[in-house]
């Protein structure tokens, strides 16, 4: 069952049309990966899903983006904070705030009104356990998050996002700045998280997309060329362009 | 190969020569002041409360402190909020912002005597405040405003965009993001700007000479005319030709600036650790 339904979506940056008539059903409690060459619009599309494009001067979105069982049109939500609480985002480069690990995790919760110390402690422990770094950092919760390694920082950023219990987790090439071992750890983690969250991930790495499974959309020049089960898309692409891309003929 | 080594050695010599000259000049100033001033420096001269006019630095220390603290109370909040507006809210394309920015840049380069002249004409004469601490404060408050705005803006610019994005993505609004993420990340730069302004204030003569006056008595209230340490140094050197007391005052001034810098470093380190 779809958690996010996108109908006839277009995105313009001033005069430039970055996305053309996108139609997509993103399935609940599953992982959906976006692949495609640089500049194909996959990251731009991801940023439409939590309205980060609102921050870009001249960006304009048309179409319907219906979130959750209540089919809320996210572009009709007046308080964008409500949307971003439901749709979290993890970035390409780990971007922990320059504060303690504890404060990083509780940042979102405090902002959304949780003040009880005990509750916050629980949130910190649960989120860090969910991303499997609790054992590594439990003795240094009050130390700066900037002292962590890149891979740990990225897991902290994921923990920070799931601490506010979103429905959807957007990830914009979350492993492209990490070493192979950290990458595997994040992939394992994402595999576990898809039980509880709807995950949408942009990746440059086709092996990664096929390892993660779920569904995959292939973007090219602002359009979705093909969207199907990941195993199907990689083993038996329907479109010529998809085949050319995944066999490495371009991109 | 040999040629490269020779070039390398020559560059080193040039660099050390340069460093040598700058350090020598700085240290000779320091030593000159120390040698000439130390014999005239006494506990009495610095702290006495009942010494004859001009023979105790206490009134000047008090005036300096009052002017520095009150000026910062005006300029720091104003300067920081202006910088936040310019860097975080204003669109960089807006014409108004461009005009404001270039005015700030021009103002930060204007000689202080011009601020002094403005303060003299406006506060002392037009508003009829006469030579007073308040006229001095309002004059130097305008003078250090551009310094604080520019340095704070630089500090805000240095905060990575990714921090802001991370905060927005968690649902935070602009103001919350600035308060909780951007300002704490920029705090060192902002502190540096404040220290810079304190240094500027302590060393200021021209602007204060024309607005706060040169009276060497302990100030009673903000309407009193009173001299800061630097103004005192100027007056005893020029008007009384008393170099001994001037040198002794210079030592106190330098010690004051040095301890302020140490304090600033200490605060910055503390803030960084947390």
C-alpha cells in the first residue's frame, strides 16, 4: 500500500524545468531507491518530498503529493514543520550540529515540545540503539558530536532524524562521503529500518540499490524512465535507456 | 636541485628577517614604555582615591569601564541583530541591503575624529548634552557598530549551510535554527568582534576627546564630563608635557588590554569545550 502518492509533479527552477510530469507510488514500510546520472533530477525530487525546495529562490512545484493514509497534500500544509516531522531527511555529508551527541538527538524532540528529562533520555537511548551505535557512544553522550568518525556521524544523523519518529525517511546519497566499511554498516542499518519506516534513498551506486532491494526508479533528464521492483529493474529492464544506464553505457 | 635548495634557504632568510624586524619593533615599544614607566608606577598612582587631580588613575579607570560597558550594552545587541538580519534574512539581491552593506563598509573605515566631530555637533551642541559621558557613549557606540556588524557577519557566513539544512529538515523554523544552531556555532567569531571593539574603545581618543571631554575627576553621573585613560594620556602629554605619568599610564593601558585578551581567550576556550 502506498505511503506517498505523487501525481503529475513538475518542478521548475525559475525558467528551467527540473522535473517533468512525475507519477510515483512510494510503498509503505519499504525501501525505494532513485538512480540516474548526475543532474537527472533525483535529488531535486527527493527535496520535493519534504519541501526543502521551498528554501530555493525561484523553485516552483506543481502536482499532487499525497502523504500517508490520510492523503494529506503536503503542499497544502501551512506549517512546513508539521510535514518535516512526518518526513525526515538525511543528507549526503554527515552534518551533526556542533553540540553534544545528546543535544543532537534531542534537538528535534525538544523543538517539537518534549521537555521531560526522563522521556528525552529514553529517546536518546532508543534512537542510538536503533542505529546501532549506543554501545559505542553511551559513555560520551555529553561530548561533542564532531569528535565522532564520519560513519558514526552519519548514523548519529539518522538517529537524530528517527528520534522524532517520522513516517518517511528521505536519504540523499547517505554513504557517498563514507568509507566502504561505514557504507556497509549504513546499508545494514537501512535494511533494518525499513521494517518501521518508509525509506526513500537517492544513490549513485547501482550495486547499493540492488543490495538494498525494494523498488527502484530510474531518472533521466527530469523524468522517470522506469519504476519497478529493484530485482526486476536490474535483471530485466523494460526500457532501452535503463538497460544502457545499468550496463554502464552512459552516466 | 641545488638551485631549489638555495632558493628555499633564501626564502627562509627573507621570512625570518621580516619576522625579526616586526618583532623587534613591537618589543622595543613595549620595553621603552616599561623602562620609562615602571619607576613612576605606584600603587598610589593607580588606585588612590584622594590623590590630587591627575595623580591617580582611578577616575580614568572608572570612566573607561563605564564607557566600555555601556557602549557594548548598546552596540552589541544592535550589531548582532543587524548582522543576523543582513546574513540570514535579507535577500542578497535587494537594493536596500546593498546600500546598507556598502555604508557599513565605508563607516568602518572612517577616521574616529569624524565620529568625534559628529558627536560634538549633534550630541554636545544640538541636543545640548555638553561634554559628557553619555555624549561619548553614544558617539563611540556608532563608531564600533560597523566593526561588530562586519565581524559578526563574517562569523555567521562561516557557519556551514549544512547545519541550517539539518535543522530545517527536522522541522525547525528560521528563528529557532539561528538561535539554537547558527549563533552557538558562530559564538567565537562574535566574541572576537566584541574583543576587537573593546580594544578600539579603550584606545579611542579623538572621538571621546570631542564628546566626553577631558575632566580628570571621578565621574558622578552620565552627564559628567570625564576622561578615559587614553584621553588622559593625550592631555598630560600634550597639555602638561608630563611624559613620566604618560608612560606609567601606558603600562596600565597595556596591562588592561592584555588581560582582556587573556580573558577573551579563556571564555572562547570554555565555550568551545561545552
